[in-house]
C-alpha cells in the first residue's frame, strides 16, 4: 500500500468498468486522481464514490480524448488543480465488431480515432507537462491481447491495438532519456465488465451464430487458467508500472491473459 503516495494521476475512460477500478486502486496506493469520460454524470458519481471510499482527492471531468484542444486544456487544468502530473493512464476505448465486407467505414474510423489517435493525443499532452515539470513520469496504455494477435471480425479494434503497441514503443524510445516511461498492458477478456455484459456478448452472439452463454463459455475455454480476466488482475499491473518498482521498464506491452497470450 501507498507505493504512489503523493502522486498525481489522470485516468481516461474512467466512469465505469476497468477505468473506475483503476482510479480506485491508484487512490488506494496514495494517488490523487482526475477521471475523464464522455459520460459526465456517471464520471462524477464514480469520482465521488472513490473519494469517499479511499479518502483521496478524486474528481471527474467530461473529456473527449479525440479532441486535441479539449485534451490540452483538460491536462493544463489538471496540473493546476493537482500541482503536477506523474501518471497518465489511457483507458478510453470502444469496440465495434462485424464482417469486414459489410463494416461501416465511419464506425471503423471511429474505433481508430478513439483507441489510437486518442491515445496519442493524451500521451503527448501528458508528456508535454511531465517534461516541463522536470520529474519522472509514467504513461500507461490499456491495450488488449488483440494488440498481439488478430481478432475474428474485429479488424478495427485489432488494428487500433496493434497500432497502440507501436505507438507505445515509439514514445518510449523518444522519452526514455528524459525519465518518462511509456508502457502498455494487454488484458485478456474482462467477461464481467459492462463492455462485455452490455455489448460484446450480443455482438459476438450475432456475429458467430451462437447464444450469449455459449460466447461466454467459448472465451473461458480459450484461457489456460480457465477463468476470465478480472479488474484487479489488471489494476495491480497498472500500479506496478506507475511505481518505481518498474523504474527500468519502458516500451513494454505486458500480457495479463491467464496464459492465453504468451508473447
């Protein structure tokens, strides 16, 4: 506990699910946190609940990570409010699946815009203020096992995540000698998350011609550990990468997949 005492963090896509869990775990370790999400009302509720639970200064803000000017202003506001920025976690992401020959190109572009361009925008703005502050910084992308291996009828998502790992490595090289570390985490299937429960089970059942229950079992069967990835599996690695415990690591894409992905 308290490995991140006094650190200041931003987490994108933080209103619910994994993003909310990241906010809470960072706060448990001593961080003050600002959560960003396009859902302002839900973000405010999540921030208030996490602040009450952890006793840390946690606030929420509506931010569209694809809007470069909005992101820059929100980063500057966060630095002014918290007194600096040590950790940026890029978690905001979307997924639309479908057969490639019928895939609406605007939906395809939207996935790339949020998952890849959005990551670049928040990473560069975080790096800008970290460099100006003259202190070590950690930028972490929540990627996916789909950033390591192609995904059936998920061309846009896999492309965005493969690109995210390339971007992680490139930024890591650029900033390594200036004490800013850039790493990615590649989780397995978070089958109990809102993304899966409210969206992906339905999408995949329709795409694959099976029931939602069969979809769930199919994805569990693919995991050597025979269970879904849980939030805490991922947030533990976020804390590690945000802390000095990983001080000699940059440009890495760490699998958290129960053995499903091993390279």
